[in-house]
C-alpha cells in the first residue's frame, strides 16, 4: 500500500469516528433544555459544515496525482485540524 493510500484509509477511519461523535452530540442537543438546545444545534451545524469541508478536501486528496499529492495534502490537513479542534471544543461545551 502506498503512503497516499495508507494516509487516505487512516483519515477515512477517523472521519467515520468523528461522524459518529457528531451524531452523539446532536442527540445531546436534542435532549437539552430549550435555551441550550438552540446553542447546541448551532454547534452541531458548524461541526457538520467543517466535516463536509474535510470530506471535500479528502476527495481532492484521493483524486490528486502523485505529483500534486503534497500540495493537496496541505489543504486537507488544514481542514482536518480545523475539524479536530472544533470537535474537541464542542465535546468540552457539551459536558
């Protein structure tokens, strides 16, 4: 397996895990009191937007030629870290 393929498989697995986590946070938001519910739902929507952006970047990464791999990987990693940070912060706020 090439470095590119291994990297893509690893990130797909992590993205699947984060998708499940977003759904858990959504369930918590649905159970929250009315005033908190709106805030939590907004948080979940932001997380979904960042997830969607990371998925778009992953698709570009998969389609990238070996020559363009490093350039596309940098853009993906930026989206990836943004999603990771947002999830971490959301977990803390949802406690």
